[in-house]
């Protein structure tokens, strides 16, 4: 298997940090949602999943497949604003997760 590019390695590191933050705020789930919840056509599956579920069961899973398979990565990402909206008015702070998502957004959009 080819050695991942520096960019892909940074994306993989960022993905790991997102998973760590989800676990730190106790938002990592041991059981996946029902299959039909993953079939949403809405952005971020807002009609069937909580944002943190979408991160874990859709985004993290898909990104791992892309990275491990050497497939092209998405070129746009807007997850940090969704996370800010998700955590607005909630007890738990999502500051660390939002920061990690900002980094992923930056990496995927090619910003320095």
C-alpha cells in the first residue's frame, strides 16, 4: 500500500482528534443507530441523527474508508458551524470538538 501523503496523514490525525473529543465529552456511542437513521438525504442527517451521531457513524466512518483505501478526500467541509449550532444552549461544552472540526474544515478546504 502506498504511503499516505502528508496532507492525508494530517487529515487522519485530525480525524483521531475528533474521535478523542467525542469520547471526552461522552458523546461516543457503543451502539450504532438503526440502519434507516443512516439513510437520511438531509445534510448532516439532521432529521434522523444528533450531530454527534452523524460525526461518529457517518463522517468518521466514511473518512476512515477514504483514508485507508487511498481514495480522494472531500474538498469542502462545513462541520464547525454545525457543531457550534449543536452545542449552543447545551450544558456540555463542545469547545474542544469545535476546535478540532475547525481544523478538519481547514484541512479539507485546502486553507493554510
